[in-house]
C-alpha cells in the first residue's frame, strides 16, 4: 500500500473506534483497539517499535518508541489529551526523521469529532 492508502485505512479504523467508544479513555485502550482493527484489515504493523538514535556513527539506545509503525513506512502517534500541542507535533516529526518515513498521522482520540483530532504530518514539513 502507498502511504496515502495506509492513511485512509488508519483513518477509517480510528473513526470506527471513536464512534464506538468516544473520547475519554486512556491512550493505551485506543492503541489496543486500533491494532485490533488494523490486524482485521490485513495491515502489517509493529506496535511500540523501538527507534535508535544514531549520533556520530554511534547507535544510542535512548528508548524512542513509535506507537504504531505500518509496513516500515508510516507512523501513527496516538494521544488522548485535551488538545494537541507543539511538543506532540515535534515528537512525531522526530520519529519520522529517525525512521526515514515520509508520512504519519498524529491522532488525538480525546476530541468530540474524530476528524478534528487527526493531523497528517509529512517528514520535513510542519
């Protein structure tokens, strides 16, 4: 699948979850449900994937973990917060850079309308 096709599937899965559960749960609950939906849609993903930080040719294990990485080319960063802030965007941009992925979705399930909590983030662009 292309990154845009993945984004569409992820959005549809997230919308299904949000319609069923609404806002107010912990991030981990939404992550579990999203992984379940992705699996049921035949999407290959890795959950809590570790990303190394390479600094001056040294691989540093500093504990960066992507919530969900799909097909080694798409990142999903989940939140369940009152509102998204610049630090949330900085986090997913850093993950995109470290992984070499071009596209990701920052999803805040704690929004009244699901579409208002979904932000498309492109590597290299704010």
